C-alpha cells in the first residue's frame, strides 16, 4: 500500500517563519480556502462525504468557511479526502513547492500584506480566489484531455 499524500498541514506553518503575534488560525487560511473550493466543486471523496456531511452542508450554505472546515479536520489536507480527479488536479496545481496555487493566492490576496498568513478568512477573498482556481481547473481539464486518471494512477 502506498503512503498517503499529505498536501498540507497547518502545523507545518506554526514554526519557522510564522509571524509572531498572529493567531494560529491564520495558518489554516490558505489551504482552507482550497479545501472550500474542493467542496464547492464536489471533488471530495466518498470517505470525506461520509465523515463530514455537516461540514460540507454548512460550507455550502456559507455558515462556515473553508478554513473553518479545515480546522475541524485537524488542519490536514490528505489525498483520502479528495476524489481521484480532485487528487489529480491537486497534484498539478496545489503542490505548494511546484504548483501555481500559492502564486495565485499571493497575487490575488496579499495586497501589501507582509505574508500569506496575514490574509483574512472572508467570503470576499474566497470569491476572488475561487474564480482563479476555476480558471486553472478548466485549463487543466482542457490540457489533460480528461485523461487525468492516467496521471493519478502513476
């Protein structure tokens, strides 16, 4: 059995360059917004659907934000939470070292803030980011020729 893919954990961000004086919840914002997008697009796994029906419905009703869902899941985004297609796209786009997600996040939301950890968890910010991720996702689908499953099965 292969090792799970851990896309991100909020605790990875607490040490090192995490700004002193910020609440720890700020480490949940950048990945939590992505998890919200995954929920909006229905790219989550059956496992996640079965274990998080309340979180999913509350997010879709805009009662809680993506970072709040992420927090309820111990600040971890792991491959078993995503569908096969969600994983294939995430491996391409959300890879925090080589993907475009953080570049898009910073370009759209940083607006003079000192770090990505200073971005506010708001529906307005999520809306701006969601639009960009939707564009990236559509581009990815066109480029991949919907053969994402070959990528994922590697």
